[in-house]
């Protein structure tokens, strides 16, 4: 399953971003991860409010093997198979998963500026050019965990 396939699958729900992580991918809406893909299977975020829907359908949680051979369990549950063919119902489940992710305090992915040789900064939106009038203070952390303010062109 490609990122384009996932974006098309969730198109009724809205725009999603798919970002590679570990052996699979995360599914994000508005910077919040509400789903993941592992071995071609989609899992949606679950919490105490939407977990009963997954339990009624006997949908297992996402599990993984830790370095020491134990099984780790995450708060993502397998998406019902029928949703692959029902975009309207998928949109409902995706909204519930996004709300669960927001309730759990999953942090949104922040667009961060990084210094690049010859340029002031690069962000996910593009290259910030030198000499522009707008600047803002961006907190950046160094290796030791201290923060400093740097001015970055927008």
C-alpha cells in the first residue's frame, strides 16, 4: 500500500499525510498522528471512548516485538476490513481516531526550521530566503537540551 493509496482511501475524511516511520508509516491529519500502517494493515488510534467499537468487532491492537523479545502493545487497533470499500464509514472511524489522538495529548508534528549551508533556514514549506522583511524568533534546542532563540526569515 503506497502513500498515494492511503491518501486516496482517506479522501472522504480529508487530507492526510503519510510519513514513513520504523517499518511502516504514520497517518496524520493536521499534524496529529491518528493511524499507522504496518505490513499493509491500517490501525487507527483508540482510547476508552472509541475502543468499544473495535472490541465489538474483535479488532486486535497493534503489537510489536521489543529488542528484548517481549511484545509491546500500542493504543492503535486494526481497522475493519469493510472500511477499505466504504469511504463514508471510514471517514467516521477516522474522525473518531483523530479525536482520540487529540484527547490523548499526542503532540502535533511541528514544522521546524533547520540551518542549511548557504541558506538561513529550510522548512517543510520551502526555503526561507535571506533579506526578507519578516523575521520571527524560533526556539531551537542544542545537543545538551538547552534552548536558544534564533531569528529565522519567513
